[in-house]
C-alpha cells in the first residue's frame, strides 16, 4: 500500500513538472522522465511479485522467502534512482558553491560507493535465491555499505545545500523567502530519505534471517524519486481560486480566452458571470528561483564574489 501511495504521489509530481517546466533544459527533463519510467517498471515488477506470493503461491511458505524479482527491484533499481538523485544534488551544489569541487566530490564518492554496494547486494540475492540467506557475512556487508552510505550521502547533501543556500543574502524579501523554502524542502526530503535508509538497515540487522526489512526496502526507491522531483518542483507555483472567488498570483493566471497579468487580483465570479468561461488554472515556473542549470549558473556567478 505504501509503495502504491508513493507511486501515486510520484505520478502527480511528474505531471506538475510536465505542466509547469516546459522551458527546462533537456538534461533536467530527461532525468525526471527517466526516473519516472524506471519507477513505473519497478512498480510493475513489485506488483507481479506480490501477486505471485499472495495469489499463485498462497499457502506455499517457500514462496514467502523466495527472492523472485526483489533482487532487481529493491537493491539495483534503488541504486540507480538514489544515485541519479544524489548526483543531481551534487551538481547543484557544485554550481551553488562557485564550482568548488570538494563537497560534490565527497557526495559523488559516497553515492557511487553506496550504489556499487547495492548492485552487489542484488547479485548476491539473485545467487542466494532465498531472502533468509542474506544475513550471512557477505550480503550483510553489502547491505551495510548500501544503506549506510545512502543515509550518509543524504545527510551530506542536506548539510551542504543548507550551508550554501543560507549564505546568499539577496536583500529582496521575495527571493529570500524562496531561498528559505528551498532550504526547508531540501532538509525535509534529505532527512526523510536518510531515515528511510537507516530504518531499512536497522530492521535488517535487528531481525536476521527474516524479511522484516523488506517492508521498508520495497518503497525506498519511490522515496528517493519523490524527494528529487519534489525539490525540482519547489520553484513551481500552483495558482488556484480560494473560497471568496479571488485568484492572486505573482506569475500570471491563464484562462481560456482571457489572461490575467502578473501581480493582479482577479474576481473569478465576475469573469464567470459575464463570460461564462471555465477557469483553467496553470502551473508556471517562478523565474526568481534558480532550480534549472542555467538559472543556478547565473545566480552562482552573481554572488560568487560576495558570498564565497
């Protein structure tokens, strides 16, 4: 259930990105859509395994501990999604820091080490064929490096992002509010993914030769994918009508046949009564937030001399 709920959230996040970030670079779009496609494939495999275990294998105890496609859907796909997400953050930190390589290098090394350990875990699980056999020394070390490295990398990302974003004092209230929002979202998502990885690691060692840790491991890739796209979508502004029939926006509201200019308040009841036109609320990218690569390059170069 948690897995499907997170997949639903990811689908909504991806649609919000598709609807509001049409001007993003091809690389950013490719990363977002590649992660979503990968998560769709993973959801299909997980659903097939669940049906195999609880429907076809009903009453078969060996089916409960069999690896099935878990060797692929949990460690290997999780490694790809988390590594893409963490390297994406590392590149953002590289731009924010004025192209300094220290922080991104540490994040990249830890992320790649964790991904390699996750792939090794998947290979060992495939060879074992039984999830209860993964508590031996070799798989335990791989799982320890995988989950421990992922948690450490998430903590490093949250720390470095907060440090570099907090150093920017633009003097403009609106921009500072957006920076504070980005800091909050980064810390929240980084903490959430780190807690998920640590919880998976704790359950694995606390309940050896059991599959309790699978309850977390199954939705860990979805957590990373949601966290990455959520941070990207932090620059988007959803504009909608409130209860008194007014729409307030700083980036413009597009109606079918009518357009409200920026910084205007529109009485939607008046529009509907006069023109009988249904409102079409859109999602637009806030131009003052530096989420895309070119925006962050301009921002980093503008503040490099003063802040770094």
